[in-house]
C-alpha cells in the first residue's frame, strides 16, 4: 500500500504515518512546517519530507490513499490534485476507522479525562499481555508511538476527540468511529469557535451515543448531569453502565482505593483521576478483565504525559505540569493537588491559550476556578489573541472574570518566570497548567531552580 500524508508533521498525523511504516506500508508526506518532536521521529523512520511545502507532483505517483490533516487548508494544492486524479481521500479518523472495521472498537469520549482513561486502559491491557491496536493523544511510558495498527489485534482502543475531522469534513472525530464500547467521562462546553452554544456542543455527545453499534454498550459518568441524561436515554439495545467516584482515602500524600477491605495504593491522585480510573475499570470489564486483575495492573500507572505530571521535586516542593485549560479541568486539578498535599501552599499558574479561553464571551466560565490555590497567577499573550483574530482582552477583565482578588495577571512570560523564582518555595507546590508552553518557559528547569 502507498499512502501519502498531507500535513504529515502534526502530532496525530506523524504518529499514524509511523504506525503505517511499522505495518509495512510505503509512506510519503508533505507539510509547510514541521517542529520537534515530529521532525526527529519522521527522520528516524525515513519519512521526513526532503523540503517543506506543498508539491502536487507527489500526488502524481498515484498513492492508494491520501490522508488529510487538519493543518491543511481546503484549497491545499496537493488536495486539489488528489481530487482531480480521483484518489481516495481519508481524514485521520476515517483512516483509523478503515483500519479497524473488522475489530472491536472502544471509543473514549468526553470534554476531559479521555487521554488519561485511554492511557489507563492501554496500561492494563499491556500489563495483562492482551494485544490491541490503539490511538491515544499523548506519549505514554512503555509505548513507542501514539498509534498502533496491526493485522492481528482483535480490539482497537480510540481516544474520541470531539473536534472537527478535517478541513473538508465538519463532523467531530468521534462521530466517525462507530464504537462497540463507548464511554463519556464528562461534558463541559469547549471549542466555542466550532460549537457556538452549549446546546450545540452537548448535541455532539448525544449523536456519539446514537452511533454505538447494535447491542453495544455505553459507560458513562452519572455524576455529570448532561452525561447522565444521555446515559439514561440510550437506545433499548445499548447496555448503559453508570459509574461514580469509588471509595478512597489519602494517607501521607498517597491515595488508596478501598476495595473489599483492601487498600490499593495508587501513583495518581485527585477525584477526577479516580473517576477516570473507575470508568477505565468498567471498560476493561466489558473486555473481559476482572476487577482484581485491573487493580493489580493499575497500581503501577503513573499518568499520561502532561497530565498532572511531576517534572521536578525535592523534600519541600513538587512541580506539576498539566494540560488543563478548560474551567472544569482547572478547578479539578487545583483541587486535587491541594487535597493531596493540604499541609503545603499551592502556587497555581494557568496560561489562557485556546480560542475559548481567550474569548471575552467565554471568560466568565472561569469564575472561581483558581480558588483552591493559595497563590494564583494567570498568563496570556496579546499576540496570540491577534493571531486568533479575537477582540482584545485586558488583564483587569481576566482578573474580574476569575472572581478572585488574589489573582495576578501577566502578559509577559519572562516577568511571570521572574516572579515565580522570587517565591520562597519551602513547603509549597507549583502547578503549571496550559495546552501551550507559557511562551517558552521551561517548566522542568524552573522546577530545578525553585
């Protein structure tokens, strides 16, 4: 098989390209910019484009399929050439579905937690030596790539993103996969540039539940009111399995699951992660994995990359990095760290980086999100707002939106870094939350100096 990738440099796209190389396919690709780690990884597998840019002549070698990434525009010259030549064009999720049509598909959906839950399931399956294919949105310890596609695995585990499929397909990605086992972890309005109202956003999850294959199952968090409505109103042929927070305790900074008079120690913590764990357990149960085997395997799970990840620590301080950016995730993450280490002050920093978080109409949803922090700092880059073509927002607006007089707002990342280094870090933890990188702040290096 010959497959050509338009926008091969993306995080998801380059991982799929590598997965196909490992499967024995002939892979080519193009992109107008490729950053690390994609660049090094594409070079390692011999599929890094010789030069950046779009070259319609590459399509004239007649690949069997073209895979179109979200980074490409709908007038991309290679895309237009592929259309002209009548070559089959797939979006990234469409191709994953194509490769998993004859497998049992497990799709993890939700506004938050889906990467962690998918990671938990994969960790348990690997520990129990159960073969599966997968796609997950983070680099996992013990897994070389974020996508695996084989001929032999009977099951494929898919992280179900609700964002758009491709520049020419406006469906959410998770509408493409048609799961046998589906899960919804929670619903909190996001991607307002695509889903302009809460109702429109929630509808996407209703549609997702309606696309479960006949006699399939839906695992859902009954603690979330919107998810509960969907779970209680599925088709009669779909098995609905609700879950809630499992019983647990925290002793000396370690969280334990309490199960049948046993205390099961975990490397992860936070009520949101315990909900994730319970959802993952029920998905694994649908795959034939018993509770004892699940708990035995999950004890060694230390989390997905950038999800409450410890990047530096000493006897007085732990420094965490987290992908949190939505209001519900900010609140859950700050609460989790404070409850896990109640004797330490919490310094929490958030970067407003996404379209939703930088939108003045959405800012009000952040009220109270940093109230669990003892010291709270918010950073945003006015240039990012210009690039997203959004109305200007002022630091005072942001402070008012968060509804916390102790919040400090920064528009200069160097000033934020300097102020963090001035803090006396004895008996304090630092939590850095962003889907970006605080415009170049090296959090690990910052942690070493704290």
